C-alpha cells in the first residue's frame, strides 16, 4: 500500500494517471476533490491532495483505495469539515455519510450541554 500527499494539483493528477482510472474518471475525480480543496482554502486551511493506492503483483497500474484532501497544520473544526465535505456539486456517498454522521455527533454534543 502506498500513501502519498501532493502539494500541487499537477502532482496529484500525475499520481492519478499512474492508476487504473480512465481519463474520464480522473477528470471527475479532480473536479470533485478540487471542490473540497478550494472550500478548505476558503475556510483558512492548508489542504493537500492525498492518494492511497496499491499495486497488484505483475501490474504497473495501481488501484486507488482513497482520494482525499488532507490538512497540513491546523485541523478544521467539525462545522468546517461538514462544509468541506459538502463542497462538491456531486457528492460521493462517503462524503454525505460522513457529513451526516458528524452533524449527528455535533447535535448530540450540543444536547448534552443543555
């Protein structure tokens, strides 16, 4: 398993091109992850693109396990994480599930304080 962080979009795209993803899938992935990335910058964070992949024996193309925006330095607040998760026009199931789970946790925490 290989986990890499990319400081630029160009590096990230090159990392994606070393995988089994089609060019169309790469473009959709870039559009989706860029929305997370730009929202994180808008909210004052220092994001980086992250890609986790593994290689099958005998293959020079990797299988993508994880595409994400990670953070260098300050971690986002739970509310900001929700905004970052919901930034893309087309949400992944994982983004939506994570945002809903985090919203429930925030609400439970607020209710306990009352």
